[in-house]
């Protein structure tokens, strides 16, 4: 049986940050990750929220989540066409724009990966949600 790490990421951006990111600039913001370990029928739930630094990076290639020393770097595609697979990619930075500008004000995706822990294979699943800061404010009021 393989060990699995599932990490839920929640990042909230102001309108200015969303439009900066769409215009091609990197954006750094504090967000929340919740790591959960799974092995056979045992989990580390309930998970602890971990506040960490997120660097959101516009790119020409696929979505990619990378762990860094103080959080995560998330590469987000600017274009709606995946050159490697020759097919449309619905997950683009246009999604984070306001409705009036052709966006849907959020972006959500998951990324599967593999790593090693103590020389044993680990499956890693990242669940990422990038939403407006207004969504966060609504949830706490």
C-alpha cells in the first residue's frame, strides 16, 4: 500500500492582485494549506491549517505546484492552449478576472504527483482554489 499526501490550498486575492497576475506579474500572498496523510485505513484527519507564503507565477506551460522553503510556488497558464497536448486548456488565468471582463472570479484544479519519503513512494495530490478576497470576507461575517 502506498502512502498518500493530500494538500488542500486556499488562496484569496484582491481585485488588484488578480489583474496583476493576469497581466503577467508574479503575485505573493499568504494562503492556507491543509495537509492530510493517508495510509491504508488511517488518516491524519482532522488536518491543521497551515498559513504559508504562496508565489503565483504566470507561465506558458502547464499548471505546476511546487513546495518551497516557506510555502508553495504555483505556476498558472496564461494561454488557453496546451502546446504539448494540442488541446484546449480551460484552466487559464482568464478565469480569475471579473465576470464583466470574461472571467469567473476563481480558479480551481488538482495536481497529481509522486515523491519519496524515507526511500518509499508517496502519492501527492494538491487541491488548489484561488478565489476573490470578497469570498473570504463573506465566509467570516
